[in-house]
């Protein structure tokens, strides 16, 4: 009889041990975390443009080529500044080099090329149209790139981050609703990016391009996209 009691007590002890461990596990899993990502995109209308322009002059001597280059750029700058709200005309690079041709089994210099690269900032898309049309009238001018610009860019970045945050929170709330949880505590917020994206890529427009349409400048689809990662804690 005593032996039976001991076996019963041992059996009860064995059963109680896993129950205790399981109870601790349940207590541990009463607390949990959820991590979600969100994306926010803001469409932006450009407020102006940055034109990258190359001016090239050919003449018989390097002095004449440089003199004509300076004169051409001065005329272009004056016209733009007097007729359009140009913010900046900046020289990026000036280059003068001999133009060589192969004749009678030898290389000879038949003149000199003088070139200068300019960066021109202009306010307004309509003004950009007018500037491009004007620049393309010059045989010596080549527009290599047009990049739309946006004023007060930080304001749009903040809007994109707010949208991304709301997107991430909506995911978290949807998950908590599925498991029957109504409240949560915000633990971390990580902003991965808030960058300006310009589409489509700009193309090269050489001098003497035949322009049929009145409007030739297309600012493209300008967007700012922000990505946010949020981690929250919850209790059952």
C-alpha cells in the first residue's frame, strides 16, 4: 500500500513539472512585437529647371576661337537674364584644343575648338520652354541635359514620411485586429529613405534641332518616396 502511494505521488510530481514550464511559456508569450514597413509617395510639380549646356566655337586661331566663345556666351547670358528669371549661370569647364585632320599622310591642324560647359538655373516651367527654344537657335549650342528642380523640397519629404508612417501603422492595426488586440506601444521608428525621383531620364538635344511644337520641355513625373519601418509591442 505504501509503495502505491509513493508511485502516485511521483506521477503527480512528473505531471506538475511540465505544467509549470508550460505556464512560464504562456506568461512569456503574453508579450509580443510586430514590425511593419510602410511607403509614402508624393507627386511634385517642378518649380523650375537646371539646364546643362555646352557651347562650342571653331576658328582658325586659338585666340579667335576663345574670343568668339566669350562673345557668344556673353550674348546668351545677357538675353537669358534680361528676358527670363535666371537664378544662376555657372561655368563648369572651359577647353581650347587644336582641331586636327589627316591629310596627305600626315596630321595637320586646321583650326581650334573652344568650348565651355554651363549650368543654368531657371524658375518656372514656361520659362524653361522659352530658354530651350532660344538656346537651340544657336548652331554652337548643345543642351546635354535638363533636370527639373523643386523648391522647398524638405516640406515634400516630410509629407512622404507621414504617408509612409500611416501605411506602416495601418498594417500593424490590421494584424492586431486579427489576433484580438486593441492597444500597442510604439518602440522604434526607422526612416530608410526620402529621395527625389525624376522620370523619365532626360535626353540630349543638339543644336539646329527642328522644333515643330511650341512646347518642347517635359518635366516628367517627379516624385518623392519615403520608406519607414515601425516596431511596436503589445500585450494580450
